[in-house]
C-alpha cells in the first residue's frame, strides 16, 4: 500500500511511502505512474499478499496546510500531520524578504499554482540560504514532481540552518521511502523520533513502514501503534492501513481486518472502495 509515495505517510508513513494507477499485464499488477504524484500509501514488503491493487489516498495535487504551532509554514503531506508545539529558532531569524517570498509560495500552493510556488521558494532560499522551512517545502514540491535528487538536496540544505530541524529529517525519510532505501528511512525516522518522541506521529509512521519493509515486525507494530496513539484526531488514517499490512505479514487476519475497519471509519469514501472489497473478501475467508 503505498503512504503516498512512492511514500507515508508518508508515512504515512505514511508519509510518503509508485503510485495510484495500476495496469494488468500477463496477470501481474504493474504500477502506472501519474504526473506530479502526491505522497502515496506506505510501501509494503515484496512478499506480502496484502492487496494487489494499490490505493490512491490523496488527490493528484499537493495540499499545503498552515500550522498554528509553526506559524507561517506550509508543508505538504505527510508533514501536515505533525502537531508539535515547537517553533524552530532558525525560522524566526529569517530575513524579511525571504519570509515574503515564502508567504508568496504558500499562497501559490493554496491556489495550486505550483510553478509559481517553486519560483517563490527558490527566491526565498536565495534571499536567505539558511531558511529551513523554505528548503523543506521546496524539497517536498520537487519530490511531488519526481525530482528525487533535487528534492533530497533541498531537504538536506535545511539542516545547514538548523542541524536539529525535525521536518528536514522527515522530508529525507520520506524521500528514502520513495527510493525503497529502507535502512536510510529507518535511520532518518529514528532521528526524528529522538528529536520529538511525544508529538510526531509522522516519524513513527515512517519508522513503522521502514521496519515493515525490513521485516522487523515487532518494531513496526510498536511504531505504528505509537503513531495512532499520538494522532488522536485521526489526521492521517493511512496508519491503520499500514498496521493492517503489519498484521497481514504476521498472519494475524483478525487484527488485519480490525485495522481495515478502523481505516474505513476515517478515510475519504472515494479512497475506501478497494479496501471495502478486500475487507469483504478477508471476512469471507474467516467464516
């Protein structure tokens, strides 16, 4: 189940985790890329039998959300699910011209003017090369365009302004998931958890996805459950989808079905049709 990209969740986790379209060839499902894909559902191990037709969990356009806890930022999924009360000092010390360009980028993103948003973001980091939020948003926007190398460089640049900038580690972990570099995804998401172990459901979702793909199922389950515990508002129901994958890999069909039902409580109806069909088949086999 790829959390939007490539990734999760995208996490998650879910983060950002190929994409929503699938074609049939010789009886085997193969991914069909879509332009400018959003973060996809979290990836699953190759030998998992869980759903053979991936599910689209986001629209085809990035959806920025302003967060009161870090006023003036406009990150893309999965980073929009973070509810940390921390405001980074580096972002508070940014030059006024750079902040103006970043605000222009946020407005352009809201209006789905992605080329304009990218232009504003590039001007923002030119005005202030140590603007972590601008680098991360630029990295996410480039990643949505499948410019993975440039996206990674942008998110890494955020760390030059603040070596402990949480969102940079999450952005890099999401990109690692897109590349199926699970060891790196695990390392980066673990660092994000160290920085904020109590508020960051995205880091736990990405960490769960990495552990699942590394076949570390107990660790994957613990991280997924922690993400659910933190995300009390069910900002990203894809974590239930991921946890269902974990239980499927463990052979726990009862747990798998339970998590799919939880996912369906909060998922967009347009995104849940495939899961309903799969759940119906799963329940039929349990009878």
